[in-house]
């Protein structure tokens, strides 16, 4: 495991969400969040990337258990946000 994967595992444990399985699996989390934040940073503004990641977490947490699996929900939200960011013209 690399440093980033170790960090994801450590933070999930610290926040008490390590039992969420694949939602906190570094192999899922890393590309999901990094790809989305990259698109937001390049399409909107760099400071928008961590704020969007935070909002994504709130949305997934709020919607969990209300339909599609949580992983699919997180992927869908992240993809929609990344696509929206790619469409935004840079100022």
C-alpha cells in the first residue's frame, strides 16, 4: 500500500467510517475523488476542488440508503460534478 492508500485507510478509521467497505477502499476512493477534483480544479477553479469533494461527501452521506448502492451513488455524483466542471469556460 502506498502513502495515499495508507492515509485513506487511517482517515476512514479515525472518522469511524472504516466499516463502509468499498466506499472507503483506497482503490475506489482514490480515482473517484482525484478524477473529479482534477476536473473541477481545471474547469472551475483550484479552490473549488476540495470544497466540491466535501459537498460530494455530504450528498453521498445524506442519500445513502435511498436507492442505488452507495458506491454507484458516489460515482454518479462525482461523474456529474466532473462533467459540469469540464463544461465550464475558464475565466
